């Protein structure tokens, strides 16, 4: 029997609903349950793929090629369960499906309405494609009280009624603000937020209260009384030193206990959950044996959500090597000034990373950072755009192709990086042109890559072939392969048909690797990605040299 836990948020946004959901998933897993996490997003985009990272943060890509909300990254990092297309839905996708059905004539005769047609489509999504999950944790994006999330709230209200108390639980995440002048944590916003939920017919049974201080017993009693909730089910969620401590903290606060008690699974409480994995991670994060500095040279560096999975994967590389990874976010445009002092910011870096990116702005600065890393023998990791820029840099500096460039920035005489017009997916050939739709048309999701025997990456992965997730429209032009190989750039990973360069490396360098895919999407704190483990190890070695 699959049980559903609906997680809503109130008072303000950015309370960490995604991490709260992910951490509860990890706790239920630690008690031996199979979990699946899902996210409902209230905006009208069909998916976040076309949204700027400034608007929405990172776009998280699944194995099956969906461009999804970054919370799915938290879900995967906390539970290890690979997310799928069917785990993220937006209002835009729901409506486009409903309207497509209407045009086909599937509702012939009916007036198509939010209730029941849109709410039915939402319910189908929540309950569909579940196989053998014990629990589905379904996070509702946005904040209760928003106009946009109303159809989602209505759908989960109906589901609560249809599934019955035994199979549906509502958890609400709120904030208790600390008012310094009164010297008090305030419960009123939480009361109002719960009232808002009650006004659409939803009574939460567990409240998760974010707070920067311990919640005093009288405040907890008051919340319980006004919100119609048992006192033990008012769970304090205090700020944690690291997100990976949240499952441990929630357990100590009794969150999993309350969930099991609600569902009548109290007999499971006799056994303690297996939290050893989380204790070890928290221990390593709290007592590292050293520290390395990594310079991340990108474009959205003041908005850390834009590189969420990347920052986490680098931290995982630190966990694997028992070091703290300090990230220095550098706006690449600063290397375009011609000012010799501009590169001072890279001086203390034990590793340089150019992450994924789009568009011409800042590209020359990234190429300059690659050159710095290559010439000064600082470990370099190029991801997607970062690999493309590394190849352009090598073509210019090592092959003498002065005009080497990417067609992403306009027509060029030397298209070292060009539009990907044709590739194979399973037994289908995908084709693209310059003027195609932008939404959902990149080369997306997991593809195989064959590793060259004896290469650095072959050793790192310790496997002849791998599968990694992609999100790109351009590719390194294979016609330049021989010339680049002659100057020491090895094409050490290729698509199985040998057509698409997937990995390049420079063997005559302490650590220089560029990958066309996004390895950061698959890294987990309890299973750090081998490329990040190896890159951070190289940075540790570099730190011993300087
Ligand atoms: N803009 C490049 C492309 O589309 C790189 C994309 C990326 O870094 N994700 O190919």
C-alpha cells in the first residue's frame, strides 16, 4: 500500500521545503521504506528548461531527459533514488495536457474546467507511475495563499478525502520569526498560515517549524492549541550547520516518529532507524583534516542556486577526501579587462572549474581562466560549456587557430564548437536546426560514453564505459579531433558511435579534464562522484605544492 505525504509551505518562501522533503525521505528510507519524491510547481512554464538561472536557479536533468526543478536534485542527493520525468509537474504542463485532450475531443460534450478536469490531471500525476513505493512525498511549490497554487491545494485536498486518513498525511512547513525587541519567537504567522490551509479544506497533522532558536514549551503548546495539532506533532526545525545534518536533526526532533504514529505504524518505532551513513557524513563535514580552495569561474556566481548541484558535488569531493572545499565564485568577465591584476583572484586556487553555461557574455573570460589553469598547471575541471571553452582555448593557443570559436556566439570561420544537428537516442535519430523551438530540444538526459583505455578518466571511473546526464545544444567539432590530439589534447571519452566527443583531457598536466555532460547531477554525499573525488584529490596535492 502506497501512502502519500503532502508537504506545503507557509509564511515565506525559501524555508527549505525541498530539503525538508528530501530529509524526511531519507529518514523513512533509514527505516527500511521505499520512497519516491515528487514536486508540483505552480508556474506556467511547461518545465523550467527555458527559465533563466536568475529566475529559477539550476535546471536539474533526470536520466530520462526531463528538465526539472532543482529540488529534485535534493531528493536524489538525500535518497539516491533517481528522479524521473514523472516526478515533476508544472501548472503549464498540466494545462497543456488538458488543452491537448480537449482539442483531441477527449472531453467531447463537457465544459472543461479547473474542477474537475485540471484537478483530475493533477491527481493522475500524483498517483501515477508509482510501482512499489511505500511512501510518496509530494512537495507543493510556492507558499500557501498564492493564487497560483490553489488548483494543487484543491487536488491534494480531494486526494486526502479519497485516499482516507490511513493513506494521506499533510505536513506544513512554517517559520517562527524571532522578534528581537520583544525577545520572543512569534507564532502568529504560523497560526495564520494554518488558517489559510484550513480555509481550503486542508488540516495539517504535522507542523515543521523553522526557527533560529529553540522553541519554548509554551510557544509549542500555543501553536498546537491554535492550529488543532497534537503538541508532539509541532516539530522544531532549527537552522542546521550543514544540510546533511537535517535528517539527524529531524529524527532527534521526532519527525519520523510522528509520521509513523500518524499512519499507525508505531510498531516500527521499537527499532531505531539506520542513520550511520548520515552520522559519518556529518562527522566528516565537521572535522575535516585540511582545506582546499576551488575557483569556480562562471556567469551566475552571485546566485548560488544557479550552481546548486555543482556546489554540492564539490562538497562531496571534499567529504571523500576528508577536506573542506572552500569555493571562490568568480565572475568570468573580470578576466576580460586586460588588467594584469585581474588574475590575482586565481592565485590561491588549488583547482579551477568552469561550469555549464550559455551565451557569449563572459565566454572570453572563461577561456582566459582555462589558459591560466593549463599554463600554470593548476588542476582544471571543465563541465559542458567549460569543456567547450577548454577546447577553444587549446585550438587557439596550441594549434594556432586564432579564430577558433563556438557557433553559439554567431557564425565563425573556425567552428571548433558547433550546433549539434543529429544524434542517436536509443534506436531513434534526433535532428535539430538553428531555428527550432528552444523548449525541451537540447540533447537531454543519460547517454553512454565509451572511455579510452589507459586514459585518466578510464582510471577514475574504473570502467570501460559510463552513462552520464547531458544538457547541451552545441558540441565539440569532431573534424578538429586529429589536430587537437597532435598537440596533446586527448579525446578520452566518445559516444558509442564515435561521433560525439564526450570527454577531453590533457595527459601532460597534473589534472585537466573537460566533460560534455554534467557529472554533478549524479553525485551524492554518501556516494561522491568519482570525477569530483579525483579533482579534489588533485587540488589537495596542488595545495601541498604551493
Ligand atoms: N551552451 C552550451 C551548449 O548548449 C553548453 C551548455 C551547458 O553548459 N549546459 O552546448
